[in-house]
């Protein structure tokens, strides 16, 4: 959906008041709500309240930048920081416009998405469109997922101690599984890395974490679990080789398991063609 330029009523969040009924605690350099709320600087709690209301809009991920502009909370947060640095406002303050007259965020459904409108004291300070989220892609139940590939490793050799190469390969597999470039805090990758670090301090093999300790229920620990593909396999193998002392992929290791799953999935596609 085309994204219209945000409406800014007389640059409401960026207009500076110039010498109009100034309060001693509100210097001239404070950025104010412009002509709508003349004399009221944008304060820290105004921005916090707007952020909270934006986050509460059902089913909408408010974008940080819209067609070269920003959501109202972003603009207000930036302005409040400036006003605080200039000594015009203090932490925890809220303007009457926000605290007394109120902040509102609404969403109006339109074909393919919605129009989000943001108000302070009943006046529009921002408006932009958001597209409907695409429906989740259903995975082919006949294909092997990355989680299933990882769970196969303990059955084949889960008694091996986990080291950095294993951990980084698991981390790469987790990122591929949920289609992101970051791991989930406390997720499979973090657990594998923590186990590998602990193993460097262990003096006996019996005290070391094994691959099976981390991967035996891999599917349940993953935030997403897509079918293994050739790109996923290449990513995992690269991570494993890069962190291996001999720069080799491990036989029966994480890279091999994901590669095997990707190859079987590819063969299944060819068989269906």
C-alpha cells in the first residue's frame, strides 16, 4: 500500500514558540506543540504516553519511519530529549495538553490495511497507513524442518561434548529456523554458547555439556521452524567451519544434519515435479 506523507498540523511537533507568554521555567528555546497548544513544551511523559498508546493499537506494528517522517512517539521522544537538555522541562513532567486533555491513537480499516491517526487533546498530530500483515506460510508437512534436523543429531551422536563450532552452527541454524539475523534471548543459540563456554572450564569429560543436552528438544526451543533449505544448510556449515580449529565441517555434526535435511527436501520437490 502506498504510504502517504504524515500530516503535520503546522509542524506541530517541531515549531518553536517565539516570545509568547513565556514562563520562567519554560525557556524560549523549548520546542512546543505549535499553534494548537501555544506555550506548552513537549515533555518526557507526553512522549512516554504516546509510545504506550501506539503500542496498544491492536495488530499494528507502528513503523519507526513513515515516508520520510516518523510516528508521533518518535518525534515527541526526540523533542522531549532536546527540551530536557535545554533545561526547558524536567524528567517525569507532562504537559496539560497530554495529561489533562488526553492522547488517543485510533485505527480505521481500509482495504489492504488501516489508517492510524494520533491525537493530542483531540487534535491530529500524525496520520499514516499500515499494511495488513501477510498470512503465515504453511509448511509442507512432508518436509524436514530445521528443528527436526537438529533433533536427529543427539540420536546419532548426542554424547559428544559441545564446543564453540557446534554452538555457532546451532546459533546459525536457529536464525535460519525463524528467518531472522538475531537469536532469541535465552533460546537455543544462547544455550549452546553458554554450554560451550562452560565446557572450556570443565576438567572432566563427564562434567561437560553434551550436544544431546541442548538439541534433544530443539523444536520446542525454536521460535520458528521452517523447512530446511540449501541456503540454510550453507549458512550452518559456514558457521561450523569458521569456528572449527581445522576449518572443517564436522562429520555427523550440525552442518551435516541440516545439509542432509535440505537435500532430502530438495529431492522431495523434484519427485513431486
